[in-house]
């Protein structure tokens, strides 16, 4: 399965260099640098916004063709807003590729220093173009604004894999990115597994495309998608369906595809319930709720409707009538606000 890899990061964080190194070891992989595409457009600096949008549209078409042929595509690009990330995730879904969102992390002062050094000694036309655009946009203040937008974006991108940039040691950063890609490649398809023979019968249609696997693997969803926590074993995301008196409920989901409780291996029991406990603690801290409830459904008669094991965690209040009310789509603005509160309140990792 082909990979579509976004390398996001502050200006001068090494995105293009890292992409170049990664492509060099992958035959026919494409380094799709949108700034290079933009530089091919006539007099682009006079209309930078229009040129940027045109370059992105061209990049999507190029990536579609290459992914459909089964080849990897790497996109090194600063993005301070989620719209183009969503376009890339949708393209991966369309072409059957695995979408990997990598966020390079560099502190503000290091980013400023790196950009100043690159501006003083540009190595190629792309560096010169970037320096001209920064200068035209306001210089240092523009860089600070970009950095602010990037930090705000990362607060919303719980599914992004963060990689610390080692300034002066590009090899170390590339190795860290390779680890992320190796994990993504190993999880690009649900693992084969033996089913417990006398309990678990699959109720999923033969052509079932698991929405949770798409959320986890590609970051795609028809509903608002907000991750609260992610590790190698589980993700915790906001439930996009809310009960009227209990907004802010979450779903704890194993990253591997297991249909129901009969199918979940013993090794995932601790990570699932540890994440549920942490969600409960975060709810108490963030919402000040009176209590917390968990709920989990298996098979059609047990009201299961998504054929991937998941555990509901609900904030509770006195007389909230949770079990007497029906769910409805969550308000997207409120969902994103409560998601930020839960991420801020998520307990620090502790030894087990």
C-alpha cells in the first residue's frame, strides 16, 4: 500500500531536506514540494495567495496519479490551517493509500535562527523565493504569526505524529521520521488473527470499510474528528454523537482492528482500560462532572453498530437521564472546544 506523507513544520525546519532524503531510498517515490510547483507559475510573487492555491491544486492532481500507480508521495509543506491536510487525507482515502501526518517540532527561537541563516545564505531558488515572500509579508512578524498558527494547529491535530527536529543533525531527524513511517506501514492493513471459535462471529458486511480504521490510519471522517489521546495501542476520540445532557463523551478504540469484546486480545485489555481511566480523570478535571460512566456494546442484539471494538466514556451529572435520552449529532464548535479542554486535562503518563 502506497504512503502519502505530509511533512509539516515551521519555516526552515528541514522539511524539504528530510523529504529529499526519504525519497532517495524509495524507488519512484515522489518529493512533491508545493513551493517548487508554485515557483513554476509566472510572476507568482505578485499574487502569492492565488499562486499558492493553484500550486496545491496541481499538487493534488500529481499526487493522485502517482498514488494510483502504487508509489509513495512525500509533501514537505508548512501548513497553519487544516483545510489542505483534510484534502490530503481525503486523497489517500480515495486512492487507497495510507496517510501519515508528521509534525516537525522546533522551538520558536531555533526556527527564527534557522530561517535567518537560510535567508542569509540561500542554497536554491526555493530558499530565495521563501525569503522574498517572508519579506513581502512583514519579515519577522510574519514568521511569528506563522509559528503561532502552527502551534494552534497542532493543538487540534492529536493524530499527527510529532518529531523533534535535531538542529545540526539531520540524520537523527530523518531516523526519527523513518521510525514513524515504519509503524505506519506495519499498520496499513488490519492484522490477520484467529477468532475465538465459539463466541465471535463477524457481523460486518464482506465489503465493510471500517470508519474507525479510516480515522486512525488516514485521519478521514464524515463526522467531526477530534483525537484526545493516541499511543501505539489505543486512540481516544470525541464521540461525534452526543446525548443531550452529557456533552463531551469519548470513545476508547484499539488501533488494531478487533470487531468486539470476544475478539480483543488480552494484551490490549490494560491499554484500553488505562485510557478509559485517564479519560474519566480528564472529564472530572475539565468538566467538573459529578461522576463518569462507561458503556460497551457487542453484536447486533447488544446494540453494536460499528464493527470495531470501542468503549464509551460519559461525563455524568445528577439526574441527567443518560439512559432515557437519545443521541444526536454533536455541535461541532462545542465538540472542538471540549476536546481542547480534555487534551489539556489529560493525565501525565505514569509508570505501571
